[in-house]
């Protein structure tokens, strides 16, 4: 629902204050006096007002979290720093000739669900999100595979890398899956996790000390950084439209995705729920908790169920069940049969509601990054 109320507060916008802007430009370079121009610009700029009028439609639920930071993993975060549009923009793009207030909310919901179900995705591209995120480098390398966003990543050539490293908790340290070459299997023993933690800590202490030593010898930052591990946190600004964001979330909020990137997808899904709740609901129903069916799978279901009358479905009594041989006769191999059976199992509806008690301000996040700055020897 749109709200033409008070304008956004600049003090909650990470791009509107020097403390937050230093998350993108270096916290640490400022300490070393390498970006004095920014300080002069901040000193000469008149103080911003607390708020200003806007003609842009806003969403109260989104405004509540705008510019606030939600922790992810041990040192990461996701912040919704800006958005453009909501469900009504999806509808207006589809209906083109309609303006504000000319349709009932029930009609908006029906149209958006139709569009999502029938893969008419262009209207969803009219809504955009801009995020500020910090994640371990190995998560960023998975994330960047989604090439439908605009990205500006923290530069280790220009800035000093905050010495923050991801370490899995005991519950997340698992052995290699026996059935999935890119997945996790059973949990590792506690003694394995304890030894892994000890080795990780020793490696990171050495890498951090080497990085600081090289910086202290005035070695170029682009070379000093080369042995920092993949667990090192990086950050970026990431802007994407609603259609491609929902595609990203379908893959990364899925239980088969790596656990670490799923934690980011879960938070971002909660943000989508606040900006475009009807589109979010349709995405849950048709994509995240829905499933595409192959010809053979539909044929198998057709042997068990069929239409009855004008609005009913009946069970075909002549085919009480289909065994493996019957499914194979329809053209399904063993893997496809297993996947088909998984589609038919009941699935819990996920809840991506954000925990507002965990929100942090841009100032507090900037202070953490400042404390993590390396100290060249």
C-alpha cells in the first residue's frame, strides 16, 4: 500500500551521512589521511534537514527499516538503502492506462498472481531495490553469478580491508555429502570443529599480520591483500529489479543452496515482503513453494486424478497407485522419480518476517568497521 506521508529521514539514509558513506569509501583510508577531500566536502556542505517533502509514493512498512542494518552471520549485514515502487507499480505497468486508486486491492492481488503464475515478468521489472551488504568473499563469489544487478564492491586496491573473517559455528560444520558433490552431509564431530577453529585462527592471525606488515612497508595495497583468505568479509552496493531479485531468492533461499548465502536471502526476502507484499505472496506460492511439472509427471498425476464436473477433482479409482515400473514406463528415470516424489511431499510455508529487535544503525556498523581496520606496522 502506498503512503504519501512524511519524507524519508536523511539521518537514516546510509548515503546521506559521512559516517555511512565511509562504509563504501574506506574507513581506514580516512584515518591515514588519504581522503581529505571528502572531509573538506563534508565540512563545507550545509547541514541537511531532518526530512523533506517527497512526491514519490512510499510504503510505511519499508520506511520502517529503510537505512537500518540487519546482522547476518558473524560480521555480515544487509541494509535496504533505497527502493522504487511497490505492488501498485507492477499493476500499473501491466494495465498501463490506470492511475492511483482506480483499482481495488483484490484486483491488484489477482492480477499480480496471474502475472507471476504465467511468467509475465516485465511489469515486475518496474520495481527496484538497492541494498548495502557485507558478506564473506566465498559468498560474494556465488552471489555475483547473478549478473542481472548493478554492483559496486569495496575496493581492496583503494581501501584497507577490515580484518573480519567468517567462522562457522559447530552446528554448521558438516562432512561432505555422499550424494551431492556440492552439498553438506552429516554433522562433523565436535573435536573436528575445535581443531578446525584452531587452525583457522592461526591462519588468520598470520594472514592479518602479514597484511599489516606489508602495508607498514608501504607495499601497494593491491599486492598486500593477495593472501587474505576467502573467509574475509567484503561489501557492496547491489541494485536489482523485483523480477530478478525474486529469481535470485528462488535459488538462494532454496534449501539446496549453501547455508551461508541462504541467511542473506532470508533477510532480503523479508525486505521484499515489506516493499511488495502481494508480489512476495505470489512468489512464495508459485515459485519458492511451487514446482514445475514435466510431461511425464503430469501424465502420472493424470492417471491418479482427474477433473470432475465444473470445479472439482476426483480420484481415479482404477489407478490407486503407481509403482516404480509404472513411472519408468512413462519415461522417468530413478533420479526423476525421486525428485517427483519430493515435489508431492507436504512443504512448510516459510516465514521471512524480519526481527526488528536486531536492527542496527549505520553509525554502529561504521564503528565496527573502523575497529576492524588494520594497523600497519
